[in-house]
C-alpha cells in the first residue's frame, strides 16, 4: 500500500531497489575513479575492482557478492577493466563538494551524469 501510494504521488516511477541499484553503480564507479576508500575497503584488496565492490557493499550494508550481483551495473566494472573510469569527473566533483571521500562525492549530479555515460 505504501509503495503503491508512493508511486502515485511522484513523477518518477522507481522502486527502492532502483534507487539502491543506482547508488551501488555510482558508488562503484566513484571508487574505481579514485575516491578515498579509507575505512571502507581493505588496503590489501586483490584489485581496484575488489576494493570498489568492498567499499560499495560496506556503504550499502551488503556482502560484496550481493553488491556485485545485485547493485553494481556490470558495465561500470567492465569499463574500468578497459581503462574507462570517471577519474576526471570525480576530481571535479571532489572540488565541488570539498572532499574526495567516497561517501561524500558520489551524490554529485555531474559525477552521476559521467557514470551514465559508462552504461550501455
């Protein structure tokens, strides 16, 4: 009932899962773009991808496997493997928000637009 009411009272037809998936995708892209992951990922992670998934899962409150399977768009991970990240956009976002901390910078609208460009 509440979800149905929420859908009817808003212009955007999106579920909580949609917002969570977008957040996971942007968080992972920010991590792969060089956001400060201090305290959110092991410093000895096997790869930048694993560190990004760990940090994203910590902020979402899931395990890394759930975050990777359900909340991070695979195109963000493949783009990073191909050398395409939001690094420059992340640096600009950090200037705008005054921090390169992972939890602070991901909400920047222009950074989110850059993440959309990584998606098919």
